[in-house]
C-alpha cells in the first residue's frame, strides 16, 4: 500500500557524490521516512539520471515514494511516483496531462493561497508553502508566516506541505498551524546522525 501524503518529506541536496547521497538517504528511509524528493539543480542530465535511478531502487526497497523535482521526463524514465514543480518549472495542466493518474503532482505556492487554489484547479495533489525560516537552498526567498498554513488548511482540500529551514525545534508551530508534510533538506542531510534526526522528526509529527 502506498504511503499517504503526510509526514516527513526529505529533499536531497545538490550532492555530486552518489555514494554519500545513497548512504544518507538510506539512513532516512530506514528510520521511517516515506517521501523523498530528488532535487539536484546543478548535475548534468546523465548524472541526474544515474542518481534518480539509484534512488528509485532504494525507495522501492523501503516502500517509499520518490518525487522528482522539475523534470517530468526523468520521473517517467525512472518510474518515479510523481513530480514537483515550482512557478518557473512548467505548466501544471500540461504536467497533469502527462502524468498517469496514480502519480503525484506537487506545486510550490510560496506565500500565496490563491496560487495554491489555482494549482489545485490545474491538478495538483498537494501544495507547498514557504520558506518559513532562513534556508541555504533558497536564501533570497520571501519568508512565509505560519498563519498562511492555517488559512490554507481551512480553505483548501489538498494536503499541505511546509518548507524552508525547518528543524525539529522550529517545526511545532507549523504543525499546529496545519502542515501535514514537512519538507526538509539541511536538517536531515547535514545531520551528524541522519537516521536519528529523521526519527526525531517522525516522532514529533506523530505526537
């Protein structure tokens, strides 16, 4: 049975070292993370295909979902479970038409419930808001407030994901406000013990 659209949502960093990427990701999956997004903005197409294929095998072994960032062709090629698109990553209606029905389509909606509403109308299965805290992956992005999640939870009929500088310590207000998924990069992949950190997130989200 496929995992639901909720819980810890790990996003890969721009690591060229595939062995390091796989070792760290496996620690997260072994700890219970069941949603993984492959995101690598600087890799060559061949390197992206290699890493995505290896992550597909790993997520299948752990019964986890693999989402590909900004690349429908790659998602289809490796048999991923979905695609996540930002504002500049392509048309959601076109993406939805190309993705078979079981595959997820996620959309970055930044600080706008109206953008999320439009994304849902275009076929998005979940919507992501942020950044909520300072983030190395998006240092210039505008900051969102937890009240945004509360409004989105009240008005939208899709799972809601929070992203941007999230840690175990600063996550509780986001969960209280309505986030059903926490998208995390640095706090997981840069942790001294990634598995322990993943379990801490999962425990927090299940309490």
